């Protein structure tokens, strides 16, 4: 799709469509017809993802929200789900397991 055609579509509609896909988890091609064509929406999303725009927006919103709640802009702690963290392949199975106390 040309940039001229994409410019005719309201950017807010594209953002709303991207947020709808994110919120519902539907495949792009099942985007309801009251949104712009899914290929247009996906192309805009993919371009912003590739150039780092989505990460920048995420970081700015996170930082602003944290400051609004009296916290440092950047997070200072993280939580890992032990069942989601992969064990290295060089560790014997007998020494692998789950410690629910940690």
C-alpha cells in the first residue's frame, strides 16, 4: 500500500485497530471490518515495531506512569517465574526441580 493511500486513513483508527488486536489476541486477518483493512493496520504496526517506535512509546508510558505514582522511572526489581526459566542443558536432571519456597 502506498504512503499516499495510508495517509488517507485516520491514524487513530489504525492505533485503535492495533490495540484491539492486542487486547483480544485475534489474528490480524480477523480484524472487524469497521477498522481499516488488516493489511494496512499490520503494515503500520510492523513498520513501527521494526524502527523501535513501539518500544519507545512503551518506555515513555511506563516511565510517566511510574513517576505519577511516586516511583523511579525505571523499574528496580523483576520477578521470574521459575517454571518459565529454561534450565541449561548441561545440568543433570537429578539436580533440576522446583523449589516452591523461593
